[in-house]
C-alpha cells in the first residue's frame, strides 16, 4: 500500500500527523486530499456532512460538542433552512472557535449531559431546541419541535424540563409559548409552519394528519389539517405535487373523492405561507364561515 493509499484509508487526520503517514506537503496539496478545515485533511472531497464533522472533531478542544443546526442534522431531524456550516459549542472559558466552515458558540454548559449521534458528541435534543429557539423564526422552530417529536429523539416532558431549568435563557420564552402546539403527528416542516400560521391567526386548532372516510366508511384520503365540523381540509402543496406525474394523477383522483364526500380542500404553497399569510388566513376563515355547521 502506498503512502497515499494508507493515509486515504485512515482519514481524516491532522496536518501534524501527515509525516507519520509518510506524506509530504506536496502530496497533501494534490487531488488525493482536501482540507475541509484548516489543519485537517480527508481523502478526496469531504462532501458528506458527517465526514466533515468527523474531521472537525480532530481540532476541537476537549469537551466541545456539535450543536445547533449540526446537532439537528446528526440526529437525522429535518429543519427548514438548515445551515451547512459545522456548528460547535464550547463551554464558557474555552477559546472561541474560529475556523473557515465552522461556527463556534461559547455557552455555559455546566450540568448539561452530552448526547451521541452518528458516533459524534452533540448537545441533547432538548438543549439543541433551546439553543435554536434564540434565533429561529417561530415558523421554523415549530417544524423542528414537531420533527423531533416525530423522530422520537425527545419528548414533550423532556423539552418542558429543559425550558423550566433555563427560564431566563434567551429564546426560552418563545420555546415555552410553542410547546403546547408541538405535535408528533405533523409529517413535514412546511405543514407545521402552515398550522402555526392558522393558530396565530386566531383560527381553531385543526386536527393533524387524520384519515377521512366517506358516508359508507370507505377510506378516501389522509388530510394534512382537518376542520372536521366544517368539512374543510387545509394542505401544504409541495413541488412534488406539480413535478411528479404519478403524484399529480393521484392528487386529481383524491380531490375528486373528497369533493364527492362534501369536503372543501384548500391547498397552499410555501410562497403563500411565507409571502401571503393574510391571503391564507382570509381564505381559510371565509371557508370556515361558509361551511359552519
């Protein structure tokens, strides 16, 4: 096995370990290796996010953990507008982490347990939720909370305990306000954002992802957000409903069956939810008024 092959088989490694692998600076600058962070090398291009985190771990101070967006990604939890930079938290008193491609946070981590995902140290899901509550929009935060519950990486009780233990922490109030509205039944982060828009707009809280049947008890569809008494269904319409021919055909059949059963289906896009929220609220409010039992 050549020096390069040996090093490639045992990446990532620090620059000061290159000589032990029989590598020269010239070889490190070649196409066989890349440097996702200053002082660390990997075989080829570090395109995989987990691989970049493993590389970052080699240069982190003892006790530092992956946090924020990075912790969420390592947990396998979806989140709107997730950062591709590597976020790391070090305890207060440690040196500020300043590296290209890395975001360093210095926080008081006394008494905080450390979780492990993908074999890497991270903040716990509850702690991660609290950290992100300080900077995420509410529409993104509710999607994160819903997804964490759906993926079963955290429970509402664990979130409640974490928030109660840090009442004065920046973002804790926003997180506590959202906690009663979090639901493991939500199946997409955009659906969560749409639901929060309706709740914030003063509309009744809809049922989430429930099966709908016709008068004979035959299953028709699964509704994103259902106002049962008014027989109004509100749904988020992603691009797959437009670009996937099979999905489009299925949607047409599904909508016809719902209409025959007396249901009114209102569909909204991301542009509606974030760009025209008042239009969404007015449309749903009018539909509920017209179909009030």
